[in-house]
C-alpha cells in the first residue's frame, strides 16, 4: 500500500471503505427503528395469498453482525488496509517475509554452511545433500527447467551430458552463481537473405547427421568458415568459453526442425540464465550445483531409495 505513486489511489480505497462501514451501521440502525413488529407484512403478495412478512432479525444474528463490523474496524486500525495508512502495528508483508527468512536461516544456515565447506564432488555423492538440493531445485529452478530437470524449448535439459558452458560441477556452480547471457546474432542479411539462411540450415542439418539437401548444404559449407567458425569452431563442436553450442550432436535448445533452425540462423536467439548469487547465496547454490551435477548419472544418487 505504501508504494502508491499518487495520493488519489489511497483516497480511492479509503473513502469507499469507511463510507461502506458507516452506511452499513446507519442502514441497520434505521431498520431496527422502523417500528416493524412481528406479523407485519410488506404488502407484497404472490400467487394470490403468499405474503412477505417483515420480521426483525434475531438478536443474536444482529449482534453477530455488529461484532463483524467491530472486528473490521479494529483490523483496519491495526493493519494496512486503508490506502497508504500503514496501521498502528506497522505490519508489512515484506517484514513478515524477512522474519520468516531470518528464522529459516537460523535453523538451516548451519547445515548449508557445513556443506559449503565440502568439495562439490563430495557433496554430489552425499544423499542428504542431494535431497536438500532437490528441494531447492523444485522451488527455484523447476519453473524454467521443469520438475524433472529435462527442460523445454529455450531451456536446457539438465539430465543429458551436453553443456554449453561446461558440465563439471564447478562450471555448473559458476553458471548458477553468476548467470549466463547467450546471444546468437541474426545472420539473414550477412548470408544474403533467406536463400543463404536456407543453405546454411541444410549444412547444419548435415553436420548433425540429419537428412539434408546436398546442393544447398554445399553452399552453406562455403559460407561457414566466413561467418560461423569463430564461435562454433572449425569442426562445429562449439565453444564452452562463450556458450556456443555443438552443432554435430543433434541436440537443439530452440528446436531442431528445419524451420526452427532457419529461424535461429536468420533471426538469431537471445537467452538469459539469471544470476542467483545474491538471491540464494553461495551455500544454497553450492547444494544446487551438486544436485544438478548428479543428474547426469556421473555421481551416485539416491533415486533408487525413494
């Protein structure tokens, strides 16, 4: 509520809320003093003899209503609910979250700190550490990479052995800590238009062992050393130092159909893995990296025990 950039919105919330409470009290009071008694009808008749009576509400029902109004007034006085008024207690959802984080850090911080002192390879073979890492992954990573860590279009599969920036535990930890920024430039203009893009796409299909148009692939092969070799290398095996993917393994981050490959070459791609160092801290990232490293099967896991 304190983030309003204009006082108008604060009044827009406060005035109708207060007016609504006052109107409810006034309306209820006026009805209770209307003079109606048991057995008095409103004058409405249906089906010739079906009449509507105006009997007063039971006392317990009316008192319960007043109690809910009193509760609402006390709540709005103590907690934020009237525009930018912070409430007498000064409670905020941010403060509540920070208190919970501090409590969790006090309880689990020593556990994380203990694992941080151990080598990643040792942590990746520790069943208790992997259980913690799995829970961290589900909370913070599954939205992009999936709950099974197999990724989706634009988000890499973490269970195979192909890594754009290196798959050893330390490289994985660096990726999670600092993030990655991947850029594939658009090559439609340098390739001379869509025909050049099509030719290069056929050559890439040839490199990955797919069916291809030999005539177009030959044209693409001639242009590869001029435009692509700097990133993907002379053998098209990629370059982990800059995140250039291997073009020979038939594994595709943005889709491996002929049309998807053409789109990647012609329009380029931009991918971003956000940095988690400030958000999670080094200790949690250490456990996450160990868990991700264990997914490839290079380390002992506890999946058979679950």
